[in-house]
C-alpha cells in the first residue's frame, strides 16, 4: 500500500499541468494513467484528420508556448508531441504510473484520506485530483446485429493506426466534430464512403494555414510576439463568440456564414437541403472545415439520411430497407459525458457513489472543481467548465491556482479536510442554470451532449472565460466545511 499527499488521475493536459504546478510547490504526488503514455485525449484520438479546431497558439499551456507549431490549427500528432515534450521537460513523466487504472476511490472519514483500488494495487492519498477528461469514454450506441458485421468496427477515439482504409467501402456514423475531420481524410483513400447522418451539422469556413519559417524564427527570438498573437486569438473569440452564444437572437451572422459556405461548396440543391440543420448554430459545437462538404458532395460519397435499422454481415440496413455494403464502420458517435462511468467508482463521505449523489441531488459541482460530500477532491475540467469557442487548456489552467491555494491553506492552517458546503454548491448551480436558460446551448433546438438526461446543462460555462479564471484566483475557504488535523486541534486546545 503506497501513501501519498496527492494522487492525480490522468496524464493529459489537466494531469500534466497539475503535476507541474504541484512540483513547483514541492508537493509530493503521483499520477495514475491507464494508458501507456502521456497525452490523454491527444493520445487516444488518432483517427485520420484529427486536429484541434482551436488556434494552436491558444491551445497550449500559457507557461510553455511552442514557437514551432507548423499549422495555425494543429494536427493531433503535433499536439501529442508538444504534450510529451512538456511532460518530459518538466520531469512529469517520472511521476506517472502508466497502465494503472483506478477501479475505486473511497473517502475514509476517520483517516481523512482517499483509499484507492487500482490495477497496480491499493494506495491512500490525502488529496485526489481527477483529470480524467470528460471526453474520454467512447459512446458506442447499441445497433442491433453489430456483432454480426463481417468487417471492422472502430470508434473514432479507439482508432487502430495500423488499419488502412485504402480501397475499402467505408461507413461513417455521425456528423459531429470528429466525423467532420475524419470524412475528408477517409474520402481520399476509400473506394466508397457512406456517411450516416442523423442530424446535419453547421459547417463554418476554416481559416487554417501553414505557419511560415520566418514566423517560427520571430516567435523563437521574441516570445512576446507569440504571446500577443495568443492574446489576439483569446480576446477576439471571447468578445465575438460569447455574446453571440449567450443571447437568444445571437448567431444570425454565424448562420449567414455557414449557409454561404454550404452554397459555395455544394452545388446540388437537393443535397444542400439535407445538409441544413434545423437547430441554431452554436447549439452544438461549431465545426469548421473547408473539406467536409466537398467530400460529402463528391460522387463517391453517399449521404444517408434514412435512420439505421440494424447491422448485418454485409453492412448497414437503413429504415428505408436499403442495405449499404461496407468493409469498415467508423463510429464517430461521440462520448459518454453526463453519463460516464467514472462517478460510479467514487464513494464519498456518506457512502454514496458520486453517480448516486448526481442522480439523487442533481449533477453539479462548485466552481466546476469540488463536490459537496467528497472532501479533498478536485476535478479538472469538471461540470460546467466546457466551452466551445476557446481553449479548454485555459479553463484547466484557471483551476490550478484554486487547487494550489487550497493545498497551501490546508498546510498553513493544519486543515485535514475541506468539503464544499451543499448550500454554496446549490446556489452556484442555480445561478449557472439561470444564466444558461436563455442561451443557444439550451434553447437552440438541438439535442447535444451538453445537456444531461433531465435537460440540465451540466457542461457549459455560460460566461466570459476570464470571469471563471477570476473566480478561481483564490480558494474561498469560507465556502467549505473544514476539519482540523489532530495536531492542530491539540495545539488550539493548549492555547485556549
Ligand atoms: P458528437 O459531437 O457527440 O457527435 C456524435 C455524432 O454521432 C452525432 O452526429 C450524433 O448524431 C451521432 N450519433 C450518435 N449516436 C447515434 C446513433 N445511435 N445513430 C446515428 N447517429 C448517432 O461527438 P464527436 O464528433 O466525437 O465530438 C465530441 C466532442 O469532442 C466535440 O463536441 C468536441 O468538444 C470534441 N472534439 C473536439 C475537436 C476539436 O477540434 N477540438 C475535434 C473532435 C472532437 P445526433 O447529432 O443526431 O445525436
């Protein structure tokens, strides 16, 4: 049984960032990572065309800018290499236990510690930082007969890089952000492509470009210039996107842009009609691409809008009775976000799992980070920290000072456990839901992974992101129940 001050779960952006900041403060910790390398989502997602639709200069740690980005919107291999380099340069890799899966985490209220059961044995920790990522559990819908399909079935987030689609008849299910990136790449290699669309997506023009050698040289020599470019991306997306998404009438300009893009790229009016979504742009994540619509309009692609009835050995049978002959089916069907299994593994102070508390009391966190009844537990990229218009790395970095400040206060004041007060958490969530109710994410007429089964938006941060960062600059210990360590209690008793 190993004993730690802090255990971090996950070695993606969140876990790596947390480890760097903890190490700077000399706080002992270990990272548990179920995969065999660092990178999190950027290691798991290796599908063709995988890239980030947030500008490269913004999609990185503020303390580790990368002057070498080759494209203004980086591809997955480059983002993964960046993360790996940051982890190596900051000594994070030595603190990771790879291939270590957490099976259970139970709060021990007597010891004021978390007891973990993992694939590498049991361990205890005073503080648990969960950075498992909310897009880490593939959603595999149940299709009747899927097990009878004679070809290969792959989820986008479980892509086998050795699989070659050249010369294959490929079916892609889904038209979300992952599919929009996969489809154009597959289209270049496959013999035929069938895209199974349940709901059309708004496609915006993509502004990506190769970064020129002289720009690299400039960023290397004068990092302030890269910082200014990063600032430009950050502030322009805040002040353009947030008001458009927050107001019910917002999004008109986005719609105009997307419709013009569609008209330019898809000449056939019948096909165009199938590609126009019925919901407002922004209700689901906006998907920029200059290659998706031409790939759909290509003669070798079939856009299938009749629903999937079942799978058979030869392919997919749709509701109109047509059998689509396929060699491989790609499930670009997204992730289990509000219903992922991680909360079932975590047992809090009152013996209930986090899932039970969410089901019974409603899903929600305080400051997207802490949960009433789960002491000394911090989640990075937790509920209502999601954003579509800017970098999630910004949100994660905004959480780190909060966690670090909590640990500092606990040490200075001899606090054994902190647990957010349920009334504080409840009023925080009421405020969030009030702010969310008129926004496009709630009222835009779509069904997205932002909403839970009760229609609550437990995913999105409904304001400027700098306001989130400001909220979390300081740990508001007064919002938490605190229990002192026995030593502190003895000292206080001796004084009084
Ligand atoms: P997604 O946005 O949830 O899309 C899933 C797609 O699968 C939807 O089109 C959905 O249709 C379809 N689908 C699900 N179940 C189905 C079923 N039973 N039958 C038919 N169709 C079904 O998932 P995603 O594309 O993987 O993206 C998830 C998130 O990952 C994004 O929102 C984004 O945050 C992140 N991501 C980011 C980037 C980036 O560049 N930063 C790239 C990729 C992904 P319906 O719409 O009808 O439900």
